C-alpha cells in the first residue's frame, strides 16, 4: 500500500504529515491487503489571508478490484478535519467492501 500525503497552499510540517499518516493507517489498516494506493491532501482553499472554514482534506483510495473511493471534508481546524475525514474513509471502505462481497460473492478485506 502506497501512501502519498501532500498539501497545497498549506505548510505540511513533518509533525502534521506524521499525524496524518498515523490516522490514515489506523483507519485503513484492516483493509491494507486490498488497498493499492492512498493520495491524501490538505488544501487551504482561500489561502493564508482568509479565515473561516477554508481547510480541505481530500483522500483518494484505489482498491484492487473495486476502483477509486473519494472522501472530502472542510473545516477551520486541521486536526479535527483529519480525524473526521480519516474516520469517514475507514467506514466507507468497510461498507464498500461488504457491499462488493455481497454483490459479487468475494471475500472482503476484513475476512467476513
């Protein structure tokens, strides 16, 4: 599983990158054998001069035999944004793999 964490118009410190990667791994580790790649980005939509809910987290996951899944959310604060988006990603992957198993009779990544 390849993970690519990037940012646009937002400083991505080593601490923030490490935090993001840890949250991603926690959310998807049980599906690791099915995931080919994860592209995870943090974006400051309005740039440094504007405030408010202008931070965006977008995660694109490529899953073998299933395709691409995308989760995106916005917030004013980075850490709660990362937490919420990675949690949503884990739930989405679980639902998608369960649906895929029921529809096509294949075993899900969770072994169910």
